[in-house]
């Protein structure tokens, strides 16, 4: 099991860090008293042997909200180590002025603020968390880093290769049924010759050899594919750098059955061959192409 204990100062970015871990497939449990961690780890380890839950990536968020229970943190970590489960402790912190500014912006209440000023509460929290920080395997100061930089730091800790850090979803569709609402990049292939107007091709789809042959006989089909692949391969690393976890690429033709399906399949195979994590879906491939809007004209 890959176990991460995510902890640190309130306002230092633990929620964002937990989201990053969840995007990488970690099962995250927030606000746990340390005393219950060994039993939970024991349960999940049993799950890998066929009983209980089968989870191989687990992250616990532990912070000052546990208050007095934090005194049991060291004992809990020793028990987990005795179970033969390696773990990493990621401690997030920031300087006082940054934490004060973040709390003022969000107007949230500090967990130790009862009867104390915000500055006093932060000072008290540093004292309470000192023992936890001393056990950290990784300390990240978020005072001056962006969310994308925080993501990069965490991905380096869990040793994730850049190309596999973002899911790319390719979806073919028909413009006459509407553009998918979650498309980040939309490719319009309606300029390609339309097989719909050839009787023997009308009822086929973009996966059929006859459609593939028809489209690839036209030089612009290959040229468009090469130019779009260049653009995607150029921009994807920058989407990853900015912390995007999922990129949705919509590929549309008029009905979503012929040209868009063909091109979506090519993008899928091309990106997969380059090592990206890609999925594909053909939204409108099963719609009957004989029901064609009257206003559509051959183009």
C-alpha cells in the first residue's frame, strides 16, 4: 500500500493537496484523530488479501483539528510501521503573514481561534504541530508558490511521470445535436468530404474500412490530422504544468457518425502511442444518419 499522511498548518493548502492526491487515484480521508490510523491501515491491508476494502493508494489528512489527540501521533506512526506499511508524511506550511492574508480573504475561522486573535491562534498551532513537523518526510512551504507549483511538488514526491498526470478524453459528436458541455478543445471536421452523400457509405461509420479509405483519399484529411496533433502535443505539457487533471477534446462533424468518429479514433491512437493516458467515446455514432435536418446542405 502507498500511504501518505498529509498534514501541516491550517490555511497552508491541505485541501488543494488532497484534491491533487485524489486526482492521482488516492483514497483520501480527512480530519482523522491519529489514534484511529493504525486500525484503518490494518483494515485496508486486509482488503488487499481478499477481505474488506481493496485500496492500494491511501491518504490521511491529519491536522490541528484533532487538537489534544495529536499527542498520539508518534505512537500511531510507530504502530503503522510495525504493520510493515511504509508511509510518507507531507507537511505543508506558510509564513504568518501569508496565513493571516489567506484567512482574511476566505473569512474562515481558525480552529484554535477561541479566545485568541488570529495571529495568536497561528502561533499556538505552530507549537502544537511542532512534533508532527519533526516527523515529516517532506516539508512544502506554500507561501510563494502557485497551485500548479504545489501540484508539481506533490507529483515529484509520489514520483508520477509528467505524461501520465492528466487524463485526455476524446469524444466525437454531431454538431446538429450540440457541442459537448465539457469540451476544452473543439475540433470541427465538417470541412472534410462527407460520406453521408454517398449511398453505399451512408449507413456505415467512421470505424469502417470503406469510410477510412474514402477520407484518406483526400489530402486535407492527413494534413489536418498532422496539424492538430502538433497543436495537441505542443499544448498538453502546458495544461499539465498549469495543474489541469483532465483535458476533454471534442471532435465534431454534422451528424457525429462518419468524419468525427474517424478523426477521433486517429487522435486517440496517436496520443496513446506517444504515452498519454487517453480514453475515447463516440457520443452520436448510433444515431440514425437517415434523419438529417432539412437545413443541412451538402458541403
